[in-house]
C-alpha cells in the first residue's frame, strides 16, 4: 500500500527508486509478483538511465517469467532499452523466454542448468515450481493423455518427483501414461456454422429454378 501511494504521488520522481528497488527484493523473498510496481521501476530507469540497476532489472524479468502465461515479460521488455537487452545476461533471459514460448521444455531446463549462475536462478525462491506449474498447464491444455516419460522430461522431474506432483494435483498414471483432466482446451469442440440467406437472394434462387 505504501508503494502504491509513492507511485501515485511521485510516479516520475527518481526519489522513489530506493523504495521500489527494495520492493523488488521483497517480492523475490515472498515469492510474489507486482507487475504495476515493477513497470513503474523500469519506467524510472528508462527516464533516468544513470540510475539503472541491472540486478533489479534482471530480477524483474525473471519474476515476470515466473508469472507465465500472463504477458508480464513482454510488457517489461518494452521498457528496457535494446542496449541492455543485447547484453549477455539479458540475452540469456530472452532465450529461456523463447524456449518456454515455443514449448521447448526439455531445452529450457537444459539451458537453465547450463546458465544457472548467469540467470541467478538460485537467488529466486520458487522459480522452478512456478515454471513447472506453467509447463503442466500447457501440457494439460494440449493433451488428455501423455506418456509419463515425456511428462517427467518436460517437467524436469525424476520418477519420485513426478509421482509426488501427480498426487498433489490429483492426476493419475497407469501403463506408462498420465491421464490429464478434461477441459475445453484439450477437447475437440464442434463448430457451429450459421449461414444466412437474404430475402432478395432467395428470390433470385427461386426465380432461376422456376425459369
């Protein structure tokens, strides 16, 4: 609430940056995400480039990815200069965003392992859990049933971890396949086709038949 009062009264004042940066740290510790406050922070960096803190920018972007499938990441990148985005650290964050967006989940986890330090994953409580939640939601929106081996690979879980995840979500596994909850996204929907014929069109059709 205090942060929102600051933003409301001093949105474009760099004087509030210390409080906003501290709030980013609080979000990391509390495993929360406040998009509006983070956008306000990035906007101030855009207006005052000499005050930009790249550690804070990286944390904001990683927190945005943790909130997939919402478009937080895209909104944040619009406020970050190409100069910063071209740096190796931020290019790595863009890479994992692209892998997630294209559902290359195995490659995503492999890239995270290879670039763990650069991405700062160990400093982000809840990162893996948040992304597993996203991956599971994508799989559930795509399949009614999927091979257990594929699911474990996409989720970056061993057999024990996979069983624990399935149990916590009430999903079942049998004969090497996981039964996923039926929903509107993974069910074929009948298309309703409606054709409208105007009176004058009908008249011309009837006339041509009669002649």
